[in-house]
C-alpha cells in the first residue's frame, strides 16, 4: 500500500513563496533599484516555480485518489476560482474606486473596467484598470500576478485529459509522458537555448516534474536524499559553470522542494491551524503594495515592504477563512465515489 507522504511544511513553503513574490515585485512597484548582488526577478521566478512544483505534486495525488475528471476539475475550480472572484471584485470596487482619478461612474462604466472581469474566465490575465494609481511608478497596474492563474488552470486541464486517456493507469506510462514533456521543454523551449523565457512552457515543466514525483512518490521518498546528493553538484556545474540557470533550476528545484515540504516538523505544526493564507497573499499582494505606495510614497523600502507583507497576510487569512475555506466545503459533493487504487506498475 502506498504511504501518504504529506509533510507539514508545504503550507509554510507556499506562504514564503507568496511573500517572495511581493519582495520581488516591490523593487518595481516602488521604482527601487535592487542591489547588484541580488537578482530580485529570479527570486520571484523561483517562488512561482515553487507554487507549480507543489501544485503538480499534490494535485496529481488528488487524481490518483479519485480518477474522475468531473470531480477532479470541480475541486480544482473550487480551489482557485472563488479566490479570483473576490479578488477581482475587491480590485474593482474597493481598491479601484478608492485609488482612482476618474469619477466613480466613469470608472465603473469604462470598457477596460468591464474587461477586467475577463480575469474570471481563467484564460488570460488583464492586470490593469483605468485611472488607478496614477501617481505610482507603474500606473494603472492593479494585479500583475494574475498571469499565472491561466497557466495553472491549463495544467489542471492537461492532467485531467491525460487521466481520461488512461495515462495514469500505469505509473510507467505516466512517467514516460512526464519525462517526454520535460525533455521537450529542455531541448525546444528552454531559455538557456532560446534566450527567451517562455512562461507557458517553463512553469508547466515544474508542474509536470511535481506530477512525476507524485506518481513515483514512494520510490522518491525512499531515495530522495541520495538523489539530491547526485543532482546538487550537477546543477551547480550547470548554474555556475555553464550559466544554464533554467536547466539547473528544473533539474534540482522540484525534488528539493518536495523533499523539504514532505518533512514533518512537529514544532511547526501550529502553522497549519490557522489555515492557508498563501493564495490570498498572492492574490492581494500587488494591490496592497500599490496602495501602500500611493498612501505613503516617501516611505523607505524596507518599512514599505514589511507593511505590504503584513497587510497582504491579513488579506490572505481573510480570504482563506471568508472565501476559500467555505468554498472548499462543496468538495464533499464530489467525494462520493470510492477511492481508486494506486496506479499499477
């Protein structure tokens, strides 16, 4: 029987990743130059890679437990769409109205405001609103990080499609499919080779790697320490010696992140009792940062960053308790089917 490897560090890792996105964006939002030794955009990139890796690992296990497309997609919808819905509503009717140079009626009737609700389709992102944050360094920007949500949604659809095609009936077939996509990315869409990062291919590669580990999770957890000892020096050579940071990151980050996330640290168990604010922190980080700058443009970088993270955390916990957690209660409607057996060898 398969062991359920679910440590208590995944929530903490996601909170840290969401906070890292705020940190990375804060240099741009406040028009502050980052130190020469710090690649702030890379920090944000690694944070997003963390989200996709963990998602691929945990969501694939959800499919393996209940391989029903309708149930799977319904649960994924309940996890991401209610949060986006309330983020879009607050972006328009709270932040948008309060921090706007246009008359409220003109703002609400503006075509770009109406177009902002297209974010709810989860097909592409629409991060700007008319008239907002006119005096900020990035004017009209309301919610930049929304661009990752359509990519995440695509990953869910592809995973469900693979499941419907029977890919997960054999772990070796599932593994072959995952390795094939990762190999395709590394050889055809890899920024180390093309010179341009292609988000719609790179982040799904991290999701796919997480899914691959989920399919072979027992074998992975039995050998993860030795695997990391093997991969770490190879990744170091690629990163520092050959300047192939995208290849090195994909090689090492997913197994490292899942190894750490699967650890059980009793001293940190209390972090799970308050819920998971990471998604809300991610969704509200940018509008909070823009608002902090609009209200206190002369505030120094560190205090401004700390205030933004603190307020985003409050919004994140509010989103979890008032929106996300209540929405997840409807998952019970889709859990009436028997638990499926583990994928066969």
